[in-house]
C-alpha cells in the first residue's frame, strides 16, 4: 500500500522560477498591450506595469504581519498572515520592480 506524501505547504524552487518567469512575461505583455492601446512609449508602459504589479505583490506579501492596528493602538495582535508564501511573494515583487528598472533604464523596445 502506498502512502500519500503530505505537502509541507512550501514552494519548490522549480515552481517559484516557473511562476516568476511566467509573471515577467505576462506583466510585460500587459504593459505592451497598454502601450499599443495608448499609442505611446512602449518602454515606459512596460516599466510602469512592472513597477505597479511588483509593488502590489510585494505589499500583499508583507502586509498582514500583525503590526500596528488603528482600532487597538500600538498593542501587538496575533498575526493574520505572513505564512509560507510571504517570503516568495516579497521576492517576486522585488524581482518585478527590478525588471521594471532594467526596462526603464535600457529602453530595449
């Protein structure tokens, strides 16, 4: 009888690399589509897409850490997030912002 392996809930490096590459391509295509619709600078639109999506992904990964609460003041509260995907999403957000910087400075298109 075969035993089922339990998932540890973490992300394997292969999945992270594949997801990162897919995210870079998809965000770049969305930025290019926006540039095509606007009829203006392709490099700027693609870079802004990377900045925007990267910033959102980074904030989503870092936001629910249980820090300051407006309703309770500065008392510590139990963290509501920051689980196994917090680190990878913050890294992905940073990488997307980095790709945006590269596109912004090199003007490859």
